[in-house]
C-alpha cells in the first residue's frame, strides 16, 4: 500500500488545528501533549467538537484542553474497567478495547451481555438503557463485580471519576439523565427482603 499523505511535525499539527478554529490556550503545553499523546490518537477526542465532518472545522469556543481532559478521563476509565475485568474475566470485547488503548468513552459495542430475568443483587432501572453504549456494559460489570468481589471499590471509583470530570458528556456514554449514581447498584447496596443493605456494614 502506498501512502500519499505526508507526515507533519507537531508545530504544523498545532497550526492546522488552529486554522480549523480550535482554541489553544497554552501552545507549549499543547505541543508537549501532541508529542506524548500523538495527533492521530487525539483526533478521536476532538471529533465531538467538530461542526463539519468533511472540513473538520470546529464549533465556536472549542478548546484543545477539552479534548485533552476527555482523553485523560477515558484513560482513567479504561484503567478502572480493565482492573475490574481482570477480577471476573468476562466481557471480551470491552477487555480488548482497554488492552489496546482504544477509546471507550463513547464507543458503540456490538456485543451486548444478557442477564437473567430475576437478579439476587441490586440492579438499576432499565427504562433508559441503550444496550450498545458504555453505561450498559458498566452496569453489568459492576453487577458481576459486586457478586464476585463484595468489597470491590469499582462502583465508588467510577462514581468518583465521573464526579471529578463534570465537563464530560455522560450522555455520549449512554448514561441516563438524572441522578444515576443514586441507583442501588452504584451505591453498593444489596437487596435483603424489602430493604437495601450496605454490604460493608
């Protein structure tokens, strides 16, 4: 295969982004980020800010630091999910994405896990589920984690990660509107009789 596109250096990459309307608040820091992350990996996190998919022009008030924050959020999310999957060794598609440093925050998953009709542990409302989005996968992962590793901090760590990154668009990950973190699953509660019980009590 013969490639026709010529590689451009970091300064030219930065100039190209600026020409397309991206706001660069700190050029020195931006160059360091391009060097460590790479332009082509970063483009996946710039796409949500584009106004035109053909010209790759950015919407007004689009900042590079927004994409970098999204990249860092996704990196921490991959690490969190990968650690949990190592505990339970399931969700092969999700695991492969994490292992190969692929973007997962707004990924569509072709393989959708299924659960039995009746669940002994606490679950979530499925009224707003989008089965091919990340939130759906995270719910199953959290459920299996609490079933197999009762003292796991996966749910707490995930809730904290999302809370610490308020600018991340959770709807792109399939998260429902409202206080999803108040569901019993994410509060690490179990159902005993008609009451929710904290397993750490």
